[in-house]
C-alpha cells in the first residue's frame, strides 16, 4: 500500500481555524503592492511538504505566495492544526518581524509552487519600521 498523497492527507485534516478568504483577516495584495515588493525579493520554488518556517525559529523573511498553496500550522508539523491555507497573492509575515519574538507557527508547502521572498530588512524599510 502506498503512502497517502499530500491531497489525501490534507483532505483528512480538520478545517482551518481561520478563513483564508476573509478579506478582513487576509487581504490579497494588490498589483501595486506586489510591484513594490518584486524588485526587493527573489522567487523561490516550493515543494510539497517543504517547511518554509518553523514554530520557534528566530524569524523568517516575509513571503508572498505566487503559485501553489502553503498551510500555516499552529505549532510544529506533527499533530498541528492548520491556522490558514495561503494561496496566490497572500502575504506571509508575522508580527515577530517587528518585535523580535520567536516565530509562532509553521509554514508547509501543500501544493508545489513558488513564493516571492523579501528580505526582512528590506520589508521593514518599505513599511517604515
């Protein structure tokens, strides 16, 4: 018997705790906002089950999902609950970028795709922090 695919594993998970389609919680970046970020960052390919950042990390560079899907999990990968699924146009950044606290979630690729990675210092400078 073969191991379950990423889609099969994901479909067996409980619903995400937050609604990734709620514009009040997760507004999609506009083309104008993306145009400001693109020159600062670089595109990185993401594989299924690849961990992009982990609970407890000192920090990570902000990312915008270009293609594919990323699950943001409460805690680590094992036994974690999905907080939200991030898709094209979604910005992944935590307040720890400004506070210096450890990362409070884990980001895992659920569908192969790509993210735009913007160095943290450049992102902070862009938003005036």
